[in-house]
């Protein structure tokens, strides 16, 4: 359990670190954009001053500096208007010069000048929205105003961190899916390998024990003692069969739900502590599911043993079965100590256990049997500390 707590903390710290990197990138870029925006405004103000000076320069004056300042602005789009918002001049706006090649026959009826003016008016509207405070220029008593918007480079830079973070996020999602699939495949191989090896290791001595049991029948050994030995041998055979099936692809058969669970729960009732009572609430109508009887009984046994431990050997385990057109729901409810809400997502993880002793593989194995071998689903339907837990198994209806 400590391992999973550390893993959860590690994931939270990693997520926090990623958020900090993203926030730093966005804040840094926004500050850079603000500084560049100030620089662009200064350039426009300089352009306005140069234009004003060019008008005021006498014939003997030096035009070169003003002309250089005016012609150097090749990136910042701007529009010069008078007090009535009539457009006097514009720079660095993309206006199609060859409209004839781009317009249909009907649109050709419009004059190029009219289309250009409409385009400039639309651009002027955009500029007013972006920069509501224009730069005022006085030309020999006439007030004129310069509106501008961010250059294309500045606009691209504004959204650059979002594109960058988006691509990084996509990369990490794809990487996560690939690595998760590889990890899951590796886990499946480990499960299958361990199960096969366990079945193999059990099978050899078990065969010898069965042979010895047959020899003991001809001796004077007590019959009751021999029967108990045979019961344990059959139990070992069942365990070996379970491990053998979980290490391979098990065959599924169609079972009526009463046939699949009814007899096994009666058998399980005899093996559980006397103060544990199994209550069955089965529907009267026949319901069929596709299952491997040996493995499914193993999953149910694991849930019942956990319920018994949670109730400390005293209480009721209720089996309530419902169905709809497509699936069967098997609810297993106990009245034990319950599960803390922050632990519900961890209980099916291999190695997780709340007990002082134990491997923490029971629920993980149960989940694998239900979801991998039966294409079903198992989850905690409800749980409240000191009031019990309800598990739900969903299987496809046949």
C-alpha cells in the first residue's frame, strides 16, 4: 500500500511540475508580447513623426532620414484616416491587385476600388478593436489619426506557447498510450507465465499424492481420514486447474445464472465460517451468460473471502442479480468495515492490501478474470466506512 501511496504522490508532483512549466511558458511569452507591442507602438509613433516632418521639410532640407523611417516599416499594418474616418493612406495590408483572376463573372461587375475600400474599412474596424487609442498626427492644422494592429509575427508569437504546449501534450498522450500498452502486454505475459509455472509445479507432486491415495485404499487406514485426504487432493486439483486456465485462453460456455452461481454458493457456504450467511436474490426468469465456470467461481470465492475478512467472520453476504436487454448485473454486498473513498481506485491494483499479512493479489486476479477473460466489468458500486461495500460485476447477456 505504501508503494501505491508513493506512486500517487509522484504523479501529483509530476502534474504540478508540468502545470508550472506551462504557466511559466505562457507568462513569459505574454510578457514578451507586451514588450514587443510597446516597441511596435513606438515604431508607429516614429513613423507618424517622420511623415509629419516630411511634410514640413523645405526644399533645401534633408529628406533621407524621414524617407528611411517611413519606408523601413514593412511589417506593421497601419491605416491613416482623417477626422471623418476617411481613409487617406495604408501600409502593409494584403490587398489583391489582380482581382479579375479571383472573382466570378458576377462579382467582376464591381469595381476594384470599391472592393479595396470595403476591405480597408473592415481592417480599420479590426484595428479600432485591437487598439482603441490611435496615434494623433497634426498636418498643418489638420488632425489625422493612425490606427494599427499587431504585425503577423507578433500575432503568431502570442499563440505560440499554446501551439507548443498542444503539440507536447499530444506527444505525451501518444507516448503514454504506447507505453501503457507495452506495460499491459508485459503484465499479461508475467501473469500467464507465473500461472503456467505454478500449475506445472503443483501438477507433478499432486499426481504422486493421488497415486499414494489409491494405494492407501488397500491398507487398514481409517476411511474418514482417507476421505479427508481425498477432499484436500480434489481441492489441490481445482487450484491447479485454475492456474492452468488463467495461464492460457480459457474456453467459455453458456450457463444459466442459477447453474453458474447457485450450486457453487451452496458449496462455498459450507466452507465459510458458521456465522457467515450467504443470501441469494436471483430472478425467476432464466438468464444466460457466457463464462468459464472454474475461473468465474474463483473470482466469486475471492470476493466472498474478502467480505468475510471485512466482517471479521460474522455477517451476511448478499448476492442480488438484475438484468436488462444486453447485460447482467451481479451485486455482491457485505456489511463490513467498508473502503475509504480515497482507496477505492487502488484496491484492484496488484500488491495493494489493507491487511497486515497477504499478497494483495485477490482483487487484482478477480478483475483480470472478469474483464480480460469474460470481457465484463467489475467495480465498487458503493462503499461506506463501517457500513459495508457493494461490488458490481457486469457480464454480457447471451
